[in-house]
C-alpha cells in the first residue's frame, strides 16, 4: 500500500487504529495495577512499564524515516508526529508515576535524586528535551519557527534517544539484556541517518 494509493478514508482509519493501539500498553498497565497482577511491587512495575513504553515509542518514532526511505511508503511520515506525541505522553506518565506514587510529591527528595543519581539525571534531561519538541509539534509552530529552525530543534531527539537508553542501562543492576537491545536498535537507527547524510554530502 503506497502513499499515493491510500485514500483519505483509508489513512484516517489507519491513524485511528494506530491511536487506539498506542493506548493499549497504558490500558494493560492500569488494569494490572487495579487487578493487583503487576507483581510484588506494583508501583515499581507500573513506573518501569511506562518507562519501557516511552523508550519503545521513541525508537518507533525514530524508525519512521528509515522505514519510509527503505519501503517508499511516504504516508508513514504522516504518522510520525502522533508517535512522537505518544512518546512524550508516556514519558510524562512515567515521571508522574515516579513523582506521585514513588516519592509522594516529596520535591526535596526528588531534586536530590535528580542531582545525585545519574540514571535519574539523564532521564529527567530526556523529559526536559522532549517538552519543547512536543510543544512545537503543530503546523502553526512549524510555520512560526521556520522549517530550518524547527528541524534543528527537533534534532534533539537524537540526544533524547541516547539519554533514554542510558537512563534504562544505568537503572538496571544485573541483567542488561533489554537495554543492550535498545542500544543496538538506537545505534542502527542513528547509523542509517549518518550513512545517508554522508552519501548526500558526497553526491554534492
């Protein structure tokens, strides 16, 4: 199904379906919390689950451009904004779960964590960098900033990806298998961008 063959109705149905699909992880986590099936430490499971899905949505968002280039499905780019906003949505929930359910709004303890615990430092930095990207995701903001400045701002997503993987890697104490997988995926996605950038520069 290529971009120019998909009708507006088909694309609208696809986008609605994807929107609902993006809410499924949250629904599962909330159901697990309410039904007491998240294990011995449900608060930690909820917070970590939201963090896992933040990183997954970030990697999925970063994968949109390579997938579009490799497949020729141009309509994929029209889904990138929504996926990026879901990344921010899950990041906010991840942070809110930590602030509310883990620290009970003890801002002194939260600030101490941010300053003294490296994995929380880089996680908080990721959220701070994500915020202006989410705030400037509308067409009006793109027009207001100008395409070039908007693109420069949104390149912060690469640093966000690095910080997010470090946040996860430094958080786990023993089994680093999953953060290592995410690190490989991020390296692959960023490596493709560097490769295409060098090819474009060499063609000039």
